């Protein structure tokens, strides 16, 4: 096989991963990112000495990140330092009512037993099952290209069929009565972008990732993983270009011939891999060559969008944790607004992160960096007034829980919401996390990894297999690159 010229669109985790695998196989790879900065949804914002990860903050499944680097004879530790958080995170149900998810499982069991006698025994059984499922998911499911249902048929998956019929919510609720413990066990699947009542019990492997593998922080923030991928890519010969929005994928005689960027430049390619949002990538193509129609996209269940605030505080804030989930409101009411009614929630759950509690590099000495996130239905109209209203609400709720006032300590804040996701990343309906991992949108039922009419066009990223999340974005890049390499090896 002669070395080929491959264009990769996008500078997020999936595109960077695909670029690394393709360059490692000896091809000439050029990556084109629309924005002036790399990282996509995981980009970083530095302001007045504060450092904010604008997207992902939970580093889960460290084994999968390690597997990525090992594919290149490297280790994550060659690029960054990992710190395990203890507690991994805390859930606040109201003033004085908190649940800390300790890095030490025996403490977690003790805490569960104290709240609900008998629940520790269930949790042990649950995590054992979750551990089996984790291995099955990693070894048999997650690295598959989603081309055929047969990929998923193994003795290990067949014996777990019933776990695809029951939801994680019903499984947990059959066994746990305490509302707080139920929420704690249902929370991890929210990372998959769907309601626990719609997520198969099989996905309890997320609880294994949470409680057994732990929550980690990269010193310097999640962006260090983007930086590591960039360093790796450059060492493998990938050419990285920022500020190069692709405006057209050029097609001739049922083949992709290259791409055109906004400045009118044509970039010739033997194949293209796009890690831009799937729906947007299709808009760059002639209509007859698109995989899916608008009505297909309209019928998809998207994972949430989000309203985010990045805030600099002029003091250290006593009692705040690295990650806190504010579950001091009705989860059901909020979930209905996201998934059933697509409207702004009255009193949403929210997430608060203070990475400078663990990592002094994230804020100037004596100050605190805060990130707040409210999950929302994608496609909502957002305005500055609405953003401000929610900011005031979450500050009041934080102050009520902390028992002291924080708003006078705000040095600056930046908000980010649906319209920013659309304009910055070309995100379909402003989604933050891609498509929901409900059963009918899992594996072979996700938007396909290859164009059906243009055999040299591949898709990667959180809207195709395996789905949303940092480790899964790395895997998606590997899958797209592997499928393209198989095809190139045949030609
Ligand atoms: C707020 C938030 C919090 C999250 N929290 C977590 C978490 O804690 N843990 C976790 O594991 N996951 C988390 N996620 C999910 C995770 O961040 C994503 O799944 C992952 O970053 C997606 O990577 P990607 O490569 O698929 O897409 P992206 O990062 O969106 O990359 C796509 C890139 O394509 C570029 N692009 C678009 N159009 C063009 C064009 N025409 N030409 C050139 N380039 C183009 C975009 O600018 C972008 O850089 C979070 C996501 C968000 C948004």
C-alpha cells in the first residue's frame, strides 16, 4: 500500500486520536480545525491567571486513556500527572445532607449501610456485576465499528440480554429504598446522555468506573490530555492547522477528492475522516451523498446541552469540593424539561467544580476557580437575561448550602450556552454531549462510521460509535482510523 494523504476535520479528542493512528500507520495526515484553538469541546480558557476546562472535567476510566497511549508505545505518565480525587465527588441533597463518594470503597459501603441497612450487601453484588459488565463492554462491545448486530453477539452479551430489557432505574429501585442512594447510583449513567429510566441496566458498568476505578484529575486540567494528543500527533508527523474551517467536502465521481476551507483553498486528499459534529459534516456534502435526512436527525434523541459559567473568586472558598453535584431539587422535574418537554427547568440540578481545591495551578494563590454546569434540553433559545437568572439562582442555592455568601467575591464570570455550542463547534441543536445512549441509538443503531456512497469518507466523534465521553471519543478515533486503514490495505 502506497502512503496516502488523509485530511482529518476537527481538533477534538476523536479527530486527534484518528490522526495519530493514521499517521502511525505511515500516512500523510493533515488536521484542519475551524477555531483558533484546539480541543473542541474540551478546550481551555485562561483568564487573569485562572485556568478553566471549558468542557469535560471528570477523568473516568483511566485504563482506556492508558490503552490509547500504549497503542503508540507510550504511557499517559509520559505526558501528564494524574491525581486520584478523594472523595471522587460529593452529592448535596440539602443543607447538611451530603454524600461523599470516597476513593476507599470500604467507606462507601459503611456510608450506604448507615443510611439504609442492607444496602451495602446490595452494593457489593451490584458492583461485582458492574465489574463483569465493564469487562464485557470494553472487550466485546465498545471498540466495535457498529456495522452489524453480529458484532455484539457473544456468550458474554447473550447471557446479559435481560439487562438490556430492564432499565438501570428499575434495577436500582427494586433493591434500594433511600431516595439519596438511588440518585447516587443512577447519576453515573447521566454521562451517557439519557434518563436512568431509559438506560439499560447493562450500563451499570458506569458505576464500576465511578466507584471502583475512581475519579481522577490531570494536573493542569483536562486540556493536558488534548495537549498530550497534540504532542503525540506532531511527533508522528501530523500537520495541525487551526483557524481552518472546512466549508465543503469536494466530491467527484462518487469519491471524496479533498476539502475546501473558508479561504477558498483546496486541500487534496485520498480519504477524509471528520470529527466535526456528524450532522454538520453531512451539511458539507452534496445532499445526494449524505447518509441521513433531516427527518432522521429530527427523530434522534440528543444528549443534553448545557448552561455553563466559568467564575474567578478573589478568595479561597471554605468547604467547597473539587466536584459537587447539587441534587437539592427534583431530578424527575428537571429530566422532564430536558427529555420530554424541551423547556427551561424551574429549579434545575447543577454541577459545581472547584479544581483549584486540588490543583493550585488552576487559580492564582489565595483564589478559587469555579465552574458551574446546568444540563439543558438542546435547541433552547438562550439569552443573556435567562443566563443571569440561573446564575443568581445557583449562587443562592450554593450560599444556602455553604452557609456563607460568595457573590461579593466574584472577580469575573463568563457564561456559555446553546448558541455558543452551535457557533463554536457547529453542534447540532447546540448539543453538548452528542446522542443519547438509549438502546435504539446504541452500537449498530448509531449514525454509521462510514459514508454509504463515498467509501473514502469516515465519521468519528461523539455522535457515532461508541458515544459521548472523553475515553469513548479516543476510541471513536481509533475505530474510524482502523476501518479506513482496513480499506486502504485492500486497495
Ligand atoms: C460541558 C461539557 C462537559 C463534559 N464533561 C465530560 C466529563 O466530565 N467527562 C467525560 O468523559 N466527558 C465529558 N464531556 C463529553 C466530552 O467532552 C465529549 O464527548 C468529547 O470532548 C467530544 O469530542 P469530539 O472529538 O467528538 O468532538 P469535539 O470536541 O466537539 O470536536 C469537534 C471539533 O470539530 C471542529 N469543527 C466543527 N466544524 C468544523 C469545520 N467545518 N471545519 C473544521 N473543524 C470543525 C470543532 O470546532 C471542534 O473542535 C463533556 C462535554 C461537554 C460539552
